[in-house]
C-alpha cells in the first residue's frame, strides 16, 4: 500500500517526538528526541521543510530538510547543498517502500531548489543534539554526520548516498583532566620565539586574515571577527549561531590565542559552558606557517583548564578520522566514543562536493 506524503503540520509534532524516542530506545540512533514543542519550533524555522508519510490517515514516517539562509563569503543558495536532517519510518511500517517515497520527495524538493547535492553533515544549519555513548546522559550539540554503527547509515548508502568522509567523536570528563607541567616549558619556549599564548585582549592585535587565508576558512574568519568585535564593543557576540543552547552570552567570552607581532596565528574558543555542563567552543585552528611547534597542543590544554575554571563537567569534540589533530585530543585523555559518516547524494553526477574539516 502506497503511503500519502504531505507537508508537516503542527498536530504531527507528538508523532515525530515519539518516533525519535522509539528509534533511540531501539539503539538505531543517538539523537536526543525533540519534545513536541521543539519539533514544531524547529520545523517552522527559516529554511526548514518537513514531510509526513501517512497510511489511512495515521502518520508513519518523517523527513525534514534544512537549507542555509545565512551565508559566509563565497556561499550562495546555488552552491550550498540541501541538508537532510531526519528520515525515519515507524518500525512496524518498514520494508514497504515508505522511506524510499520520503527520500524521493526530498530529492524532488532539492531539484526544484536547483540544488546539486543532498548532504548529511555537521555543516547543516539545523543541529541535532546526540547522546554520547557510555556516559550518563552527556550530549553533544551537533551531529557530524550519520552514526556509522546505526542501521540508517547502511540504508542511505544503499539508496544512492556516497560516503564523502568519516569523522570520530571524542569525549573527556573534565574531572580527569590534569595540567602537565611540561606545558609551562613549552609556553616559555614559544615566548622566546616571540609567540604569546593565552587569553586574547584587543591590545594584542587582531590581524587574523593571513591565517584564515592560508587555512582557507571563512568560518574561522567569521568566528574571530565576531568574537574580537565583541571584546572591542564590550558586548556579547551578535551572531545567534555562536550562542550555545541559543542563550545569549552575558558579554565578551575568553578567546585563547597564539599571537606573534600582532598577528593571530592560532586560536581556540570562545570559552563557554552549555546548560548540560559541556564545555562549549567552536574548534581549534593554527596557521599552517606555524604548525609542528606545539601551539595547538598548548592552546587545547589551556582550553580544558579554562573549562574547569568555568565548572564545566565534560568536553566533547569531533574531527576527521584522518585528521592529525586527533592525536592532541587522545594525548589529553580523550576517548573515541563513536564513528560518523558524511553522506552525499549527488543530483548531478559531474558535480563534486567539497567539505572542510575544521
């Protein structure tokens, strides 16, 4: 029996919430289920579209997508993908082609929008909070892709999605973090080379364009520009996408940097704390001209110490499975908790999708 596919309506929110909870309980996903009011808030947001599959009037599946509505320099509606956020079918209604129907609706929607790819990755403007395995309810605020160990990953790859990259998630309870005195020696060594590390202040200079150009990241440029602007204005960062839990910061937040001759050549932060107790930051970056000097190691350990001072309970991070930065996290005591795949469904075979590991 072929299901009816229609647009999401507010009265569908309890069904979506129950289905997310059921998939979590069955060990099929790690996503923290949305409560009905959150379902409605998310699916009515800018750039979001949701569809419900139903049989004889009873909902049995959900698909929803996100498109970017705020763009970094160089991004346009045409060169950014459509992001697949959720595609779930009630367990008792599977193996009837309902998931395939929902996916086809998503594909048709993407083509109408003249998108070239459908993507599942951490770049999506709709962030899915997920529960970290082996912890007592600790969570991370953004899924980096599709959970590799879950059944949906295999289903998606059997329906046209390609594996574009793999990421790993790492976790550390901050009660186990200890500062290594050897880092003080490293800090002094860098100072002797004219590289100052620690909490950034406007008097240190804010020239970060060289680093961002060499890394090739407009995202890092945006983070540094908005965070340093906040310090100069003595006001919170004005970008809601850089507010943990959607909560506006009280004021400028600590930004940990490596500075040489007024140029920022490395940074991590800003230092913040989520309501869950997670130490929140955007990532870590070092100018390629200054790699292999221990700058990233020192900045990351300074970050963990700053989290402890903010009474954060844990830190979690994801990175590319082949990214050498994971060695820094493992040496700091982190453990790998899960594996993820970035999946891409090309709508035009000749088009390549480019993803940057931050």
